[in-house]
């Protein structure tokens, strides 16, 4: 198998897709918490930047802890496939 532009693009696409999938749990939780806090700020007219930052950080950290086994499974599978296929890639 020769390294072609299509191979490089496909390989890069797969890595970027995995990165996006891995980021989804934290980003989704951050988005939901941000919207809830924005609604709260609009209702109470409290406009403090730290009011959004701290809860988002805590929620995203908790999401990371909960999703960590799934994330590691995805990363181990990707890395295993990558290492197993190295002989195929260098031909």
C-alpha cells in the first residue's frame, strides 16, 4: 500500500473525528451548564463572569471523570489499530 494523498487525508480525518467524539461529553455538558447559567443571569440580572466559569469548569471536570473509561477505550482501540497496521502503512 503506497502512501497517497487520499490515505493521508483519510488518516487525518479519522484522527480528527476521534478527537471530536472524545471531546463531545465535556463540551456538551459545558454548553448545557452555560445555557442554564445564562438563563439564570438574564432572569436575575446578575452579570458576573465568574458565575459562569466556575460551574462550567466543575461540570466539565465531572463529565471527564464519568466519561474517562469510555474515552480510554476509544483511545486504546484507535492506538491499537494504528500500531497493528504500521506494517501495512509503510509498504
